[in-house]
C-alpha cells in the first residue's frame, strides 16, 4: 500500500460532482451557504464559490495559516490534529488572498474544506462518503480514506532516503488522506473514465474545464493537458506527494487508457516525470 497524497482530491471532486447532480450543492453557490452560521458570518468568504474550492482558485492559501497552532502538532505529521473545530476557528478570520476565481493557487486548505462541507451535507464524515460512494461500489479492496494501515504498506522515505512516518488526517483529509495500491488505482481510473464518458450525470462535470490560464487547465479537481489548444487526446491527471511518497494518475477517455505511478521515495520530479513520459508514450 502507498499514500497516494493529492490523487485523493479526485475522489473528493467525484463526490462533489455527484452531490451537484443530486441537487445537494451548486458549483456557483457561495461556500457560506454550506458553512456553520458562526463561520458564514465572515463576509470575506462569501466571494468564494464551491467551484473555486475544487479548482484551486479560491484565494485560500496552500495551507491554513494556523496549521501548527494546535499544541503538540508534529511537523512530521502536520495534518493529524487539525480538526473541524480548528478549521472553522481559522475560517472565521480568513480572507481570500486574491479575488476568488482569478488565479490558480494550489490549495490543500480549500480541498480539505470542500470535503468537510460535503460531510456536512451528507451528515457523515467525508471518509465514510468515500467508502460508501466510491471504494465499495468500485470494488477497491486495498483503499481507505481513514488513518488505517493497509496490508503490505510500504515504508515511505524522504529525499535523503530516511524512513518517515505516515501522515494522519482530520478535517483536511479530503486533500490527501487516501492510501491505496496500484491494482486499486488502475481500477479507480478505469471506473472514473467510464463515469466521465456518460453523457449525463457526474461525467460531463468531471471533464468540463472550470479554469484556464496558460499553462494550467483544471476541470473539477483534475488537471487537463488541453490548455486551450485541443491538440491530441485529452488527458486528465493528478500527482500526489506526502513526506515519503510520490504518485501520479492519469486517464485518457478518448483512447481508453489509465496510467499509475506509485513510489515510496519523496524525490521531485520523480513519479510526476515518469508519469508524464508514460502519458506521452501512450497518447502517441
């Protein structure tokens, strides 16, 4: 098993797309509509729409400014103690760093918040939603969003080759908590591709670009190679990284292939570079 890091975000946006189809949430609604009243009272958050959380244009920083505010937070396991209480406390005074929707700025904070909002909508933890809506129906036997040890879990190593602890998550789990293996991720890619190709439902939402500014195009959580050019087949991909792992997942619905790269060594550009080369070979 591997920590798949930010590939987790594609699970979160699949849940979001389904929630949109079910009429539980709207992409263009302000996030304040789905926050507790005490947090929604922060008028600065009203300019952030749900879609901005999913495509990294919310104006929220990469990480919460108070990530290390909880006493006892371990820098080697930074997300473990950041719970819902701390998340909402920080949001009460948080302002977007730039106008939402205008600039791509990758944010674990935003995606973690999105997962928490989805949990509120369904009245269950985001991790349970992943289990119910994705892991179980897709038959993923070695995938979990909880802070659980998988069978045959690989040890993660940092760029110096030293073993490092696994990451645990609380309120920001939707940004990167999932652990999985190659077989399950290939299956997840194949099943995701099948969803993407359905003319109705969550599929079109996952494929449709929601932000484009060279060189970046983002659909709903996925990064697209179609940077306004439309040349070659459309490839949707996501990389992931924790302290001890680097990962890559890409899908190409038009040519029906999936590529997965999992490494338990946190060197850059490791898995992302290998993944890009595989994508290029497969799409020829």
